């Protein structure tokens, strides 16, 4: 089991920046690939970014590429999402998720943190 708690959400103007954090507890953090997902109002949850266990490989949705950066600190058991050049369409609840290495299934989820971008 791993428990995930997101923080860092809030209200920001378009063009601004926010950094989300996801603190993990439980089993060894470095066992897991990590990702960020989001669900906007009236929308399905969608993939945002993922990072492998070591941090050496990352992947982004086209909609955030070049604006968002995913990273992790295994010594601190923490995942990050640096978001820049935010747009109103980035408004959503952001969730972090974990999966066992080499598994396609995101097994563990946090409770989410709200990000609201005003125009």
C-alpha cells in the first residue's frame, strides 16, 4: 500500500505558475512509477504527465508539453508538477497516482487538489 496526498493547488491568473506536490507514504516510493492526472468540470479524467521510478524518463500530454514539468525526489518521497503559462482550460482537480514498475495499471490515487485558472 502507498498513500498519496496532494498539495499546492489554488487560484492563479492566466499566465501564472503553480507547483503541485504529492507526498507518498507507505511502501518504498522508488518502487513506483508516478503520474499526474486531472479532471476538469464536466470532463473525464485525463492523463497529464508521468515519470518512471528513477526520474530518468518522463512523458507528457500534448496539451501541457512545454508548460508543465514533472519531477520526483525519492529521498523525500515526493512527486512534483511545476505548471507554468497556465490557461483557464487547465482548471481541474489534479490527482497524483502510482503504479508498480512496468505495470500499465495506476493502482494508487490521491484525493486531489483543485487548480483554478482565471482569465
